C-alpha cells in the first residue's frame, strides 16, 4: 500500500507530511467543486405509506428545521406522535443521517413495535451521489469560510459517524485532533481536504 506525500511551504522552508492522514484527501479547489454551494435543500419522503395525508404534510414541514444531511425515522406501529421524536441532522452524508435516525428510533420505540423506517431525508440541492466529498451544512460553510482563509499548510477532517469536523493550519494531525475534540472523542476522524 502506497502512502501519499503532501508538501507545502512553511516559514520559508519546504515541509512534507506523508502517510494516512492525507490519503484520498482533496485540495480546497477540488472540495469546493464537489460540495454544493448554498443552503437550499431537497426533501424526500421515502416511506410514509403508514401516515395519513395530514401527518405526511407535518413530516414534510419538518424539512426546514433539519440541517442537511438529515433524516427522520418512525416505527409504523407508533407513528408520528411519540415523545421521543428526534430527527438526525448535520451529517456528512445521507447514509450517515439515515443510520443515526434509525438507531435513535429503534432504541426508543417499544420493543414490540415494528422496526423503524426512514420517513424524511434532507439533502443539499445539487448534491451528487458520486461526488468525491459530501459535508454537512455547517462543515460546508466552515470549509468555504474559515478554512479557505487559513494561510499555508492546512487540513480539514470529518467524522462520518458523528457528523463532526475540525480544521487547522499546519499538518493533518491538528485537524484530526480538532475533529476528535468536536466529536467528544470521535474515533473515525479522517482528513478529507488538505492544502
């Protein structure tokens, strides 16, 4: 297995960092093209057959309160009006949002109730399923804002399972540390953008 080597100019000298921290990472310019711009969303109702029209309208109205990537799951036996209702938002992919929503629903529903299904999915407008990178709304804003303004070597890391992220000037280790701290010890942080 080969490792990649990223080099940059740091304090007037050439500095190189190698290894897994930068494997498969994109440059800022590549990431900017991959991540949809703006905060417009697309909402889908994949499985609401067990809800009446009024409840489906309520579910659809929740789309504006769930930052992308987001999802809501319900048990067909319990429906929409449960005290533990909670959508999953600010994930870096629709798959991660679905998994979090299903995990929350299945852990809170009654044991005898039917398994949970995803009833609402929220994605950014223009998202492409084959894009090399997808980020939550907050992370996309940070990438285009604060990260872009950093000078010199810099890196941006995300946790796919927790939806957290971190970035820092310098090598990827700082970004990984910022991501782990943002995720209260996230163990799956990975550098996805490095310059």
